[in-house]
C-alpha cells in the first residue's frame, strides 16, 4: 500500500515522504481499516516537527482522524493507532473506540466531525457550561477547530463573535453563522468586541490560539466569564496572571479532549450521539474546504501548519 512516512522531524512539506510499504498488521484489540478520508489536524504538523505531546517512533505515518471502512463494509470514525496513521491507504485502530459515521455526512465531512467537534462540544458544554443567550467569542473562527465551535455555539443558542485574520477568512466566518466578525489584521480586537457586546464582554471564550489571542481574551471576558484553553496554534504558550483572574472574577479552563478516551470513554460516545443528531438535522456540518488526493497530503499538511487554510482539509486516497 501507499503511505506517507516521517523519518526525521521537521516541517511537514520537507519530512513527509510517500512510500510503498506493507499493510500494517492488527495487534490485539485492533482492526485494519481502509481509509476513505483522513482529516488534517494541526497536531499532525506538530508531530512531524516532534513538538506534540505524543511522539510516535520514527518512521511513522501521520494522520490522527479518519473515516474508514471495516472488512464488513461499515463506515466508521477512528483515531488511528500510531505509528500507523491515516495518511495512507490503510490504517490501524482500536476496535473498542470505533464510532459509526453519520449517514448525513460524506466521507470527508465525517472524518472532520470527530476531534474538532468533540473538542468543541466538551469545551463549550462540559467545561464552560455555555447557555442559550450567552455570548461566545471564538478565536481563529474560520479554522478547523474554530469553525466547529462556531457551529456548536450557534446550535446552542449563543450569540457568536468570531475573530479571524484577513477578509477571506472573515467571509468564511460569516457563512458559518457568526453574528459578529472581527478581522484582527484590520481592527482592534479588544475595542471591537467591547463595542459588539455593549462593553460587557464575552461570557465564554474559546481559544485554540494562545499568545496574543489569550491576552485579548482576558481583556474582553465578562463578569463570571469562562476562557477555554484548547491549544496554542500561535506557538506561544501564555502565562496567566492569576491575580487578574481573581480581580475580574473569571475562570480559566483547560481542555485536553484526548484524556476522555481513557478517563470517561462513555462520555465520548454520548458526545458522538449528540453530534450525530445535530448533523442529521443540519445544525452542524463540517466545513471541508478542500479534498486532496493522497499524493497531495504533505503539501496540504504544510498549508494547515502555516495557517493558510480555512475550515478542514481532507486527504482522500485515490485507491480507497
């Protein structure tokens, strides 16, 4: 089969190499899946760089989120068992963790429903307890993680403010349903959010960016607001001033979705049921901006790493 492999750490476009390799052999409790579509996530780029908390042994195949097909023809969602990731014609996965692919979504959309939407659901509902009528601010609202949070926020009845970088991404954020869009390249984010909220600020802030975005969040979080820390796409991990959190009376919440797979896997399944229902009635639908063939994966992962994409980019193996 064909698979992308990383033999040394570095930029995805430089270290990912397409090769003919033997199909992986399932271990105990694992299944072999035919990859129908693999969604590209920022952690794929971090893994190539050797900067992710999970460091599979070299060489490894990246790709942490797929829609695959079982031997008996079922469409399923899975997080491949590294080092046999999803940017390949076949991948391995834990048989107990397979989730049924929603009928309402095609392969690429289904592949994109898993990590980003589960993270959004856990962040907004389990951690921040978002309520209808509240204001939700989403950083990087046109990106893969942010776009999921925007849709989930609207489905929950929140007023959504999306922060983006550039007019193209602003247009995408509006199409996703943002009530207010702030272009951080052309506007003062803090001033714009305060104006949009009548000076009150945002009740819940969803931050997959870190760095300057987190600093902005602390300036626009409402009384009893909640800042959900999801990731650090900016490359800068902020150091929160706890005295500031005390004085302004807000909460800083960390979210590591992957922990739920071991700490509370039943909750992951419950979340998937909720997401499947939302997809069935059209309340959410992953924004897949590109579908690229297997041989285009390295370039696509690099573009995701560079922040030049909108929504989700899916790798669709030509022979799958």
